[in-house]
């Protein structure tokens, strides 16, 4: 829904999902991927602290053609180094959410 693009919602949701993955689910690594042409999605992953781990060439078939796909990942210790080691998730608006 284009009217919500660029409002920071995806960045906040990505941060919340990482907190759930690392705190509640106890995961040690989280990965994500996006179309290489979708620079906005890449920026969300970068803002969440994720690192680009690779790009798969012609991995997605869309609208009659092949697109490349970017792969990102973050380790729990990297996420914690971003200031999340106390179980609080830092949100883009300066608020923090506690784990329950």
C-alpha cells in the first residue's frame, strides 16, 4: 500500500521481529531476502543491523523476466551489539519495548 511507504513502519516491524526471534524464540541467526531492485527493502534490513551476505543472480522470475535476489543476515551477538543486550528493543522513534 503505497500510502504507507516511507513512514518507517517496516523498519519498526523488522526491529520487533528480530527481538521476537532472538529473545522469545532463542534463535542465534536470522536471515532475510529481497529483490535486488527493491532498494527500500534493502535499506530496512540495513537499518535493522543486518549484513548483506550475498546476491543470487536471476533467482526470481517476475513479470516475464528474471531478477537478482539479495540475502541479508544478522547474528544474535551482532543484534546485541546494536544496544539490544538488555532484552529491550530500540525502536526508531526513541521508544523501547520490553520483553515479557
